[in-house]
C-alpha cells in the first residue's frame, strides 16, 4: 500500500517499528500522508475524529497505522465506538485506577473486603485467581458498583472476533491474532487511562484481562473444527436459561455453590 511504499522509500526498517510507535506524538510515521506543498495532513481519518484536535488525530493515525502493520487491515471503528459508549454510559473516565499501580494485592479497603468475601464464599476460587492485578481491578469495579473487569474483557473479545470476521470477509490471511496487549495499545479509552494514570497502570489492566482469559473465562478458539449439533437449539437454550435462573436463585443464599450441568444432544456431525 501507500504507507509501505513511503516506509521503504524513507529508509525505515521493520525491526524498529515498535520503538518508533512508542515515540507517540514525535513518531516519524506521522509524516506519512503530509502534503508538503499545502502542509496539510491528508490521512483518511474516520468521520468521528475529523473535528478533533491535531493531537488527538495524530494518536488516531498512529493507532490505525500500527493496526494495519500488525493485522493487514484497518481497525474496526464500531468496536472502539462501543467501548467509548460504555465509557460514557457508566462514567468510566471518572474511575480512579491508582490502586492498579501496586504490585501487591491490598488487604485493606475494597480489595480487602473482596478477598474476605472470596475466602468465605469460594476459598478455592480465591487461590485460583490470586493475581494482584486481576483482584485489584475487580475491587476497583466493586468500589464503583460496576463489573469493570467484565466490561473491559468483553470489549477485548468483541474487538478480537470483529477483527477476525472482517479479515475473513476480505479474504485476508491473519498473521497474528489480536492480543490483549495490542488491543490495549490501540483502545481509545485505555489510552485516556494511560494519559491520566501512566502506562504502568494501563499495562496492569492488560495483565488483569489476560489473567481473566486464562483463569476464569477461556477465550474463543478461532477457526477451530466444531461438531454441528443435530438437535432443537431452542430447547437447548431453554435449558441454559433454566440453569442460569437456578444459579441466580441459589447463589444469593448458599455458599459455596457447586452446580454441574450437561446436555446430551440427539446427534452431531463434523
């Protein structure tokens, strides 16, 4: 593409790209799409950022260029829009992430209450999710009355699936699956968190989301071969719904709660 041509003609080298992206507003790649005659930036910005400040537009430009370099396709704005809608709906920009700067799990305040709650309700789970970053982020969410960890993890999953589907539609080969660290680096909301609290906090949020995917809710396996269920899906969904209702009714009064659930279908094929 045009950027690749400009990149090669400028004598840039691919191994240096990450270091150059880290320069942010001083990144040399911001010169791409600059019209030297009119001294205007002709980069094709998304409509929602055309009227933003020059600094904000430059950050968007870097995110788009970096995403194209990693995945061979432009980022899908709908997912960032969805994340920003959630940020506005739940006032996520007002959240104080100071506790995430700690390398240890606090035994005081909201985090301490969370640890006591986990120990009482499900002691084995407490040991299973013992990472400080995961527990601290969960506690920050509780302090604000929000399932913050779930919101951020959902944003990542949506972006990961959307990037995969979009690349498939365009017939692109995906050399790299979207990772949490790469998504965090390109997410507008988490960039605002980094601007306010520093990159260390942003990186710890990424570690918490990664731990969530490894220890609590495994990520979708993309392009895996799955059997096709030969049964009435409406009945299966009804059973799932009944299981959720059962858990909600009993979880509030009975701890710890173990609930085993399985469905035998009439048949399946590859």
